[in-house]
C-alpha cells in the first residue's frame, strides 16, 4: 500500500472532488467508509447529495470556524491522504478500508487513539483499490494537530497492515532516493515528445559529467560544453563557490533551474567535491616500460569489490558502490552504439543502489575512480574484449551489492540492483559474442586441447566438467594456448584465475576463466628463477602444513627450503 499526503486550504473543494462522478470517470460509487464519530452525513448514500455534501463540509469545518474567531486557523487547514492498494492485492471490503483509515489517522496524529479532541475526518471510497481521507487540522480544543513526519508514520503503519492483511509488501526506501517527477513534469515531457522529464534528463547528464571529470573545474567545464544544458555557478558574498545550478535551454517559457541537491542527494556541490578528491592519479608512461591498461586496472578494481562488501566496514563498502555507479555512468561513453541503451538503463537503475543512510568514505575507492577516468581519456578497444571483461566482473558486483543491501534491509536498493542485473546481463551477452567467437576460431590442435583439459581438472576440480561443457570452452583453450606461447604456465594461470574470482556464482565459468586468463597473460611471464623460488615457497608451505608427524619418506620428497637470509637475491 502506498500513501500520498498533501495539504490544502478549502474543505469544500476537496469534498466536491471526492464525490464527483461526472468529470472523474474512475469515481464509480463514492461513499463514506468511516468518519471521526461514525455519524457523518454521507453524500453518496442520500438522495439529495448536494445538501448532504454542504452539511458534511460544515461539520468538518466546525472547529476551523471556531479557531478563526481566535485567530488560530492554520493557513493550510485541510489534510488529504490517499491510500492505494497494489494491483496484486485482493479487493478489500468497506469494513477493512475503514479499519485502515482509523489506524492511519491515529498513527499520523490527526486523530490519536483515545483522544476525544482529535481532528474531524472522513474516509471516502470511490473505487475498489483506494480510499481518500479528508480531515481538517484543527482539533476540538482548537489547537492545530501535531502531524509532523506524517508520511513516514503512515508508511510504517501501512507496512504493518500489509503483513497483517496478507497484502503485497511494497518496497520501501530510506529517503535517500532522488525526488520522483511530478505529474505536471511528466505531462510536460510527454507534450514535448520526451520520454524523460527535465530533472531526470539533467540528473543523467550531471552524473555522466561527474563520472568523466577529475576535478570540479573540469566538471563545470564539461557541463558547459554539453549541447542543450545551461550551467550557472552560485557564489557566497565572500566570493567562494556555494554551488551550481543547471537547466535545459529547450524550455518553452524559459529555463527552469535545478540545484544539484534538488536533482539527487549525492549531486550537491559538496558531495561531488568530496568524490572528485578521491581519485587515484594514474601512472604516466616511462621510457622502456609499458603503460598499464586502464581497462584491466578498472576490471581488477571491480573484481575486488565483492570481497570488500563481505568485510565489516560499511563506510568503505558504500564508497565502492558509489565508485562502481560512476563506472556504469561512464560506460555508455565508451561502448559501441548498439550496447548504449542497455548500459544507460543499467546505470540509471543502479543509481538507486549507490545511495543509503550509510556515509561513504570515498578514499577507499580511489583506484577504480582513477582507472575509469583513464579509460575515458584513451581510445576504446576495438575488439570488444576489454568491455566484455569489465561487464563480466560488473555482473558479480551487482549480485554482491544486492546481497549487501538485503542484509541491511535496504529494500529499494535491492530492487534497483536486481533491475540493473537484467540490463547488464543483456549488454554482456551482446558484448561477449564477437570476441569469444574470434577466440574460438583460434582453437589449438586436439592434442593441446586434451592437455588443457587435464590442467583444468587439476586446477578447478569442482567446476571442471561445467567448464568443459561450456560453449565458451574453445575460446578458453585458445586463451590458454596463447598464454602458453607467451611463456606462461597454463595450469598456474588457471589456479590464479580460480583463486582470484570465485566460480560459484558464474553461470558460464569458461567465460569467466577466459577473461581472467587473457588479463593475467597480459603481464610479463615470470622468469625461470622466479618460478623456482615460487616452487620452493610452495614446497615449504606444503611441508609446514603436514606438521611434525609427517613420515620421513614424504618429507624427503619435497625440496629443502633455504632460510630467507641465505637465499640469493
């Protein structure tokens, strides 16, 4: 159930609307289901409805008129609450709606239980799925009702009613979501031929600019160079920057300005400033050294996020989710045209999952932010493998984010993560098809494939059969063969790939291993000396794990490790 609460100045106008059956087509059978004393006149159940309506308005306004003589009448004296059931809910009886209305007016402070001086109110039902509660805010003792935070108290009461009545349980938020567009804004956008309202379009634009900028100066400069967007910096009297405002220049009656905080809680000037300070500078290329691939760096930082979310540092986890949201905002700028609609929808959906009541400590996510900015400053890879690799890691992040929010009862964020997952999976299927097909065409000879199968059984025994039966298996064998040609040990790469990324959540494990093998094989292969040192270290660890009761002939089989100080550097 959803409540919508508003205030007004005229009781007569509201009552006239609630019982109107001519202009309002959905008002099929308007009638009272409850009132403050159970004896209010019902215009929907009398022959002379006009007379009954006037009498009802007079009764509701009685205390208002008395308070007016004393100069105590509030300016907006009418309280209006509509309560709508979910489409999946059964049709409630008049008696059930009456009980719901009484509990809501009591919870909100309009007519508290056991208070004889509560406000006068009526509940009107003119359709199967909702009721309207109309009340005047002046109590019988002529004081104004204390109904602060009435939306929150009504929402909490409706959540309890949903469980008690066995109704659909609406996903509820924590008041960190962006403001919903009004009906007027939606109608205005529809008339102008836009599928999004002006605040929604500006919100997406500002978020993309934040994802691309590395400083506040660059952020403002990017906004100023976007066609159709107006930006204005607001200053304190001292000359310091106070904030910014944006508007669209296609408004028929002139620009309508929105501050960043009005677009979304995390788009205020101070919040953006805080995020842009937490960007890790990327290393510059040095003579004789290969410059790091920002796509691989972003993918590596993304793959670490699920492990970060499993730790007990909520502030750091919130920072990683915010940085990942910025990465999704940036992806449409880097992806091929066919993938952009799905990626934009994914970024829009995940926006809700980047905010909660938990305060983010943004310095924890410096690496991902820096890598994303570096990606935007280089030409996008043409083969699509880097994008597919990143999307593959991003899918697991969204799954982990849904779990993290669910443990903290962030219902709206969980729903947003699930919606994001649908769009990311669709984009990933499109992005991965071409690079996987190109790899599969380079499948090595069968003898090499058989050797790789044995290595897979050794490295990932719990997932080996699923990997071998995967449609991307040919691409995996090609990636292993190319890594081996670059002097890498395929079995060691498989072990590293499996250890660094769990395969338990992977529906297509061969794809997961393919992208990981490709990224690991980009690094220089370890030298023979490094491999020997690694083997000695592994043998030492194995011997220590066996303990003092290990049989002599088994201990002798392992190479004798040298003390660290005796090893040759």
